C-alpha cells in the first residue's frame, strides 16, 4: 500500500506551509493539491512547483505514463471529479447516502488506485503528502484500496481564515496575471464550519490515522508539530535536517497546485500571520464570530 498524508481543513489554514515542510523530509513527496491535477495541471497547464507548465515538467509526464500506459483523458477526469465538489459534502457525511455516493465515486477511485502507486514508484517516496484539503476528496482517498491514509486536520482561527480569503493575492501559476479567488466573510465562515465539522465527524473516531493540528501551534513550534504528524504516520524516525527552530530550508518541488508560497525556496522563517487582529473591520469580525461561535470554541478558539 501507498502511505498518503492528507492535509484536510478549510482553505487558507496554512496547508501549503505544512505541505512544504513535510515534503522536505527525506523519503517524502509533496504533491500539493492533487485534486487539481486534471483541470489546473493538464487542461489549463498551470505551473508545477518546479516552475514549468505541468505537461512539460520532467516528473509528471513519467508518472502519468506509468499509471496510465494507454493514456488518460483529463476532461473525463474533470467530469468524474464533479462528485467531489463541496455540494456533495452531505453525501459523505450522512451514512444513509454513502452507498449511493460510493457508487458515484467508484470510477474515480479506480483511477486514483493507479495514480498514487505510480507516484510512489516513480519518486521512490515512502509517503506522499497531499494538501487537497476538501472533505469530500479526503473521503474519496479513504475509499482507494491501495492507499494507507493518514489525515492531518489542520485548523486555523476562522477570523484569520476569513480575513485571508478577503485579501487580494496574486496567482503565480498562470500564464496571465490574475488574482486568486476572494470570498466574503460570511461564505468563508460557513465553509470553515462545514469543512472542519465534516472532517472531524468522518475521521476523528480513528485516532491511529487522524490528528488535529492548529496552524498557530505549527508556526509557533514547527519541530514539535511535525514530530506529532510523523508519529501519527508511523514515520517517527524520519530525519528533519531542513527544519531548525522556526527556520526551514525549502527545495524546489513538484506540487500540482496550491498557495503561491509553494514556489518559495531557500531558507524561510515561519512567522505567525495574525494581521486580522489589526486589519479586519469590526463588523466583519463579529459576523464571522457569530457564524462560527459554537464550533470555534469546540476547536479551542475563544
């Protein structure tokens, strides 16, 4: 089986940072947000983490040729991925709907059952890091027979998440200049509640392969946080020479998609981003607090 560490949680929770750090461990391969391989990587030909269009990357064409020697149609995979969209979250969460949902996911399960072993074989990795985050995609991975799934549930203060979604960020993996998607505070807060409660309800009952990790703890103490992840993944003896205190040495990677931070290389100093405390308008902050109140407190955010 192929060991996959899936980073799950709401968007803008620091998954790219954690993906980069874990991907620097000897024997790891950082895939980025692999759920976007078909649309963003192959159809739109966005940049791989190595800064080349993904179809021209030195690695991904070899992986795809190994996984699918007769070829594969990216457009067909995008169509199959329709059932992984956020709107199908209730189908993953409600037990009575799962048999129907598993049937819909079946063809995509078969594809991923070839893809992830091909990634491991081509890279020689002991484990793959996938920061796709989406609850339905994490559920999909749990149905793939060849995957030994371990889940890091990365959680960040919803006020910080909402503030990040409202800020303008430049997209760095497209040929033309464009901004990343921006979302209003109400939508960001609702997504934070739905995504985090769904991930917890699906996987928290399996402590051997599920770990809750707060973004704030990751940034304040990266070494201890990474050790917790590795212990959960049965990789406790893995060395972390690239991580010293709050400094991490990042090499070029082959991530499919993710935050623009995936293109960073060299020595990076991790620092807590709490700009929301200073810059977030009071009305927006109170709106997020009202929407997330009960769930926020259950995750330790007062």
